[in-house]
C-alpha cells in the first residue's frame, strides 16, 4: 500500500465551505490527494439549502473537504456515518490536542442520515448495452460503485463528468483520454440518462474499491497519535531538564 508508513504516522476545494478543514493542524487532503477524494462545491450539493446539506458542510469539512452525498450508496453510508461520528466524538473529547472539532447533536445526526439517504449514489448492478458501455464501466467504477445513468439528466451529466475528471486528476489517477470521455458522455446522454429509455441490461463487472476501512481509520487517527507522541516527547524533554537542574 503506497505511503502506508507515512499514513500511519501522520494521517487522518470545497472553497465555499467555511470550516477549518484541518485535523490537529494537518490538512490530509493536501498531503494525500490520492487517498482523500476532492471536495464538492457547496452550491452543487443537491438540496443545498436544506438542514441536512448544511449539517454535512458544518461537520464533515472540519477534517476533510466537503463530500458529495453521491460518494457512497444507501447501503454504505450508515457504516461511514457511524465511523465518522465516533471519530468526531473522540476528537471533541481531546479538543486541546486536535483543535475545536464539533460533534452533531442527535437531531442533526438524523438530518444527516435523512439527507444522505435521499441523495446517495444509486448503484447499477447491470449495464445497458450501447456504445461506450465498457469505457463507462472501466473508468466510473474505479473509485466508487458504478452509478446508474438514470440518476442524472443529460445536462447534469455534463457537470458530473467535468467534476469527476477534475477529481481523478487531483487524486493522481490516470484520467480517461479525450476519446474515452466522449464515449462516456455519449453513452450517458444517449438513451441512458434520466428521461430517456434504457436498453436491455447485461451484467457489469464488480466495482473496484480503493478506500478500505483500515485506510480510513489510519487517516483519521494518525494525527491524534502523532500529537500524543509529540506531547509525550515534550514532557520527556522537560522532565529530563528538571532532573538535571536538581
């Protein structure tokens, strides 16, 4: 696993987000862009003015960039939310070390759950036939479950493709060629986007998962462990100085 030793030691541009976007003074999105996916502009969030979207901004951007609700499926979000809520509680408990990390109230947590349930990624277990289907499957399942083309309209897919292309460049993935992008866009916008008819489906390859549970825990707890180590080291140095003076 690339940079695993550094991640274990250190780890844990949504420019519209007003949170600190650091964890214990460390910006993991800047340090490890290939591990921490880029953020989503607040204005592009679905239901951007809703209580759930605002809670997503207020709490999730304390330690990393703003995640879109389509980053995970309906089945994946409960585990992710539970893990992040636990990490916020731990960080809030040790605020003097990790900065002012807030934890959502039970009401805000329910708002987050409801919002993510309504706007989560719709996974596609079958792939409609058509020109560009294999290219779509190859590139769009590299970082997340293969999205259902019917989840977005023709005009929406244009913006989504641009954002995903930017994300792959930031995360240092091999971005699709211009021809591949054209194939993907034609595939999504011709007969498969919402409001258009779907062709007969066929089985699609399973998506490739890059962000494991172990990697997420390492990214989240790394700064805390580093700061504890630094604190112990400083205490040890001060203790030795006091001992020598005596």
